[in-house]
């Protein structure tokens, strides 16, 4: 079976499970909203400082939620050894990787988009460079978290301390992506008089190319014996 | 005297296979040959290595030592070719709890190709789950899950069916139905490996027997 067609089948399956239960998206939404609120309480009461850090708070909320989201995406595969069922179907492991990573990215992007209005209200920010640029930046950031996140979630899913292991493995890797996503989002919010946005977006694209390539190449080794 | 199976088009050719989990050898120097259409009863106490052998044959796990060929394909080199021809009915049922019975089968059918889609309603009817097709697997009893797992196996139209305790969790009617399904597979020329503690039922369905004890072939 064609790798992309197989990936589409896996993605459709994950979206269908999400739609039937809606458990993951609801939990993520409330968790991320609580995180945004807590940042606004824990941070300074100075609104200019909150505005300055808004992009960072948004991405930290998405990052923390991503650990729950990607862990859950492999929990449903562990239940009844469903992942073995996919392997034996047989589905190409690269299709499984792409399907699950796309699904994770879509979920994180949706979550980030839903959080934006709350960020605007809580931190009193405006989108100086417009919504389309923000949506594009959020998409690149979600893809950048999902590519290494999916492969590490599959590794952690077999470990005893999986809930601790995933962030320990993932967060150090994501520093360049997080830095780029925060800076790019901050520029979209505050404006970009020095024309720096392109550089940060390029860095995000390079990160994506590297980690989607690595995930595609390494995932078969991760899930086979 | 030359081995009569040597050079033949074997369905299963296991050569001196061992599998180690940590320090424990779950399989030790197991060899086995099956011709297409053969049916093998696999017996042994709990922990004797039956499930491990079935997993090795299905390529779910790789052996630590030895060589496995299924229909001429080497399990180390071409797992996908083996997986296309083999189906495993295991203790794990490979089902998604939050999908319905029909959605679980349709997922597999999509991975297998368009021809399989048309079989889904027929198979749900065959295993007695037509009325519950739209219900989530989470609502199913253990016996119903087993029936759905059987439908999943049949959907693949396997040339080698590996059945691990196929009668477990089934009521008497289900057991009789399962026996019928196994007979149909045999009649259709499917090579069978059946692991069960119900030796009498197994012997009635299989032409050969292999007894495992502590991972080794004790009797063949």
C-alpha cells in the first residue's frame, strides 16, 4: 500500500476516535486554559510585561498539553496491542508515523488556535501582523513539536515511567523549535520593524525538515522488535 | 536418508529458533516445517513457549537466534510479505476500544485494499455481531471481542492462520462456531497452527501435533 494512503487511513482512524470520544481535546483545552490563566496570575500584574511574554505563555501551554496529547495518542495503540494489529495488517511503519504525527500536529494546531482569543483577552495583545501569519506560525510550531514528539511518545509508551520519560526526552530537543516559535509569534503580535520574522520562520522550517525526515527514517526501527 | 520436506515449497520453515526475554529462554532450538494446507496442534503448559512461537511466526517479534521462513519469505528480510499472508488470533485482540465493531473491521479493510470492504457486513453476520455492528468495542463482553477478532482474522483471508487459544472466552455455541470456522479455513487450504489447552478439540481439527515444554520441542 502506498505510504501516503496508509498514513491517511491512520490519520482518519485517529480523528474518528477523537471525534467519537472528544475526551482528549476537551481535556487538553481545559488543561491549556488553566495554564494560560495560571501564567497570568503567577506573572507580573504589569500588563505590558504580560503582553511582552504572551507568545511564550501560549507556546508553553501548547508544549505542556502536547505531552499529554502525544502520550494519549500511543495509549490507545497500547490498549489491546492495537499497534501490533496495524503492523501485522500490514501497515507500513512509516505510514503509521506520518498518520500519527499529522494527527498530533492537527490537534496541537487546533488547540493553539482555540487558545489565541483567550491569549488576546488575558494578556491584552493585538495581532499587529494579522491572523493568517499567526495561523501559519502556529502550524509550523505544532508540526515542529509533533515530529519528534510522536517518535518519543512511541518510545516512552513501552516504559514504566512513561509520563515522566516523554518530557525528559522531548523538551531538550524542542528548545530550538520553541525558541523560534515564540520569537516568530511575538513578532506577529508586536510587529516586525526589523524584518526578523523570516529568519525565525526559516529556522522553524529547517527544524521541521530535519525532524520529520528523522522520524520517517527511524520510526520503523522504534516499533519493530 | 534425505529430509522429505527439503526443497519443498514449505508454508513454514523454522530452523533452530530460540527467543530470549531477559535471562529466560522462552524458546530454545525449535525447528518446524509445515507444508501448505497442513494443520498443526501446538500444546504445552502455561509458559511453555506456544504464544512466543506464534508471535515469531507472525513476525510480531523477531527470534534471538535461528531462521524463520514463511512461504519462502525470510522473516528478517521481508516481514511485509509474510504479514500479507499471515493472520494471528492472539490473546491481544488488536481492537480499538472507542471504535465500533464495523469501524474496526473497516479500518483493517482500508489497509488491505478496496476488495476487503465488501466482506465487512458478511463477516459481522458470520460471527454473530451484525446487530451490534455500530456499538463501541468498549461495550463488548470478552466473548464478543473474541468473535470480532475472528472476523478480523477472516477479513485478511490468510494463507497461514495462527490461532492462540481460539476457544478461550467463548460460550459453547461460540466454540462450535469457531470449530466450524477452523474447518472452513482448512477446507479452503489455509495452513493452520492452533495452540490450545483443549487437546481433544484441537486433535479433531489438526493432523499433526507439537508439544512444547519449557520452550523446547518435547514431542512431535
